[in-house]
C-alpha cells in the first residue's frame, strides 16, 4: 500500500486504495472518495460489565453520534480547512512555488515527480 504525503508539511493525506488522478504532472492530485455515515461513541455495554436488563432501559448511558463526511476525511482523520475565496486562491498559487523552492534547494526530482509523495 502506498501512502501519499504532502511535500510541504509531510502529513499523510491518503493511500492508493482510492482512485487518484494526477493534475499538472503530479503537482496536484484529485482523489475520488464517497460520502459515508459512521456511528461514533457507541460502546458495547457487555464489554464494560454492564447488564442492560438489571441497570435500566436501553437508551441510557453513552450516546452515539452519527458523522457524515467523505470517507477519506474520516479514515485519515483529516481536519477541515476554512478558506475564503481569496485565501484559497492565494494558497493554490503559493503551493507550486513552495514545491519549486524545495526542488531548487535539494529535494530530488524523483520525490517531486514520483507517485509516492
């Protein structure tokens, strides 16, 4: 399995289990995911020694939360970035400049152009 990392901050972004399309010779990658709903916060009461028949009706105790997001975001625990239109445009314009800077200051061409980012 190949894990893709951001070249700037080295964060793990996603793996090759998703459909990936290259944009601008691997400078940007488009990753295809799907929207999924997952339940968080549920605990099997029997695992912690609770007997529901003795301790009261169901529905008491730990509450469950249903989260609906892209499967890539949930599985990699990615944080949402909030951008205004102007700040996003600046970020997208500055990113290639940062990659070019890394390339000009010693990062190998194989790393910049390889799939294992």
